């Protein structure tokens, strides 16, 4: 009965369709981001500080030849997308536990458009943050030799990874019992780049850790971006990177579809 009433209400308000509602919720999430200036600055400043630390503090010890920045900056780009998406888990959980989601369900719109707003807004924020981090890399002396086709490939892989981690964090927000729990569970995702070849070659890792680094999703993503930007042959790594991203999106989407009606 309630579904019929909601459908009639929706038909009586043609401006409340899924696309219009999604656009409204995207704007809502972006406004929240601008109001939360500290979180937005941190999502950009933290990867930049890590880039400076690894380039100037650790870079000389890891690669005395001075070429470490070309190695590490592709990894920082991947790391940046994770930090930028982490806020989605907390934002979604606040909507669920704070009662806002219940209010959205009474409106003549598709309730899931609220999640779409969080995801799309996070993707837009992450793309801006990634461009800023890449710009700082240029200021530090990063000089990729990629052509237009390679840059297009890098953009596609970065976008795929941003979408994947954003969907995962949205699912974490739905599955968690509180914003604090959502923030804690998300830390596991943020830790993945540190267990990959983002900062050091896999060959330098302990024998028990190297297989873990080689078998996780961040490694082919970083390998693909690094190879495309620096003009080397990426081999099959871009295919593995896209396959990992698609798989992660599917798993996250299934978790959302299962959990959302129950919250």
C-alpha cells in the first residue's frame, strides 16, 4: 500500500524523478563538503604531505639516483583517491543513523538517489583532488612522457579506481553501526596502497609479504599508471586493473542492494 502511495506521489511530482533527485543530492553532498572545509583540505593535504615526505625524506635512501619521485608519484595518485573517498562512509552512516534516510524515504523520490548523490559528489571531489596532487607532483619535478592516448588510459584507470573505492566506502557506511565504526572499517581500505608496490618495488618486500602485494588490486593499478606515464610497456596490467575495479564495484553494489532496504 505504501509503495502505491509513494508511486502516486512521485507521478504527481514530475520534477522528482531519479535524475533530478540525484542532482539535488549531489548538490547537497557538495555543499556539505564545502562546509566541512577541514575534511576537504585534509583529503588533499595528506597525500601532498606524504608525497613530500617520501620524495625528500625517504627518497634519497630508497633511490640515491634521485629518480624516486617518478616511481612514487603514481602511487600517491592512487593513495589520494582512497583518502578522498573515505568521507563517504561517514556521511552515508550519518544519514542512516541520524534519521535523514528515513525522511528521504517519505519523499516522492527514489530513496537510493541519496546514495547516488554521495557517490557522484565524492567522485567529483576526488577528481579535483587528484588533479591538484598531480599538479604538486609537476612542481616537484615529475615529468611524465605520456602521449594523449596514455593520458586517456591513466584517466580511465584512475576514474575506475575512484568509483570502486567510493562504492566500497558507501557500502561500509551502510553496514556500520555508527560513524565512528564506519571511519574505522574504512582504514583497512586506506591501508591497501602501503601493502603494494606504490612506494617500494615488490622485490624489496619480505618473502611472505611479496605474494600479498602482488595479488591485491592496488598493485596492477599502480603498475598501469606508472607504466603509462613513464612510457614503458604496461603489459596486461591495465586489464587486471580494470577487472579488479569492476569486481570491487560489483561486490560493493551487491552489499548496498542487500543492506539498503534493511537500514
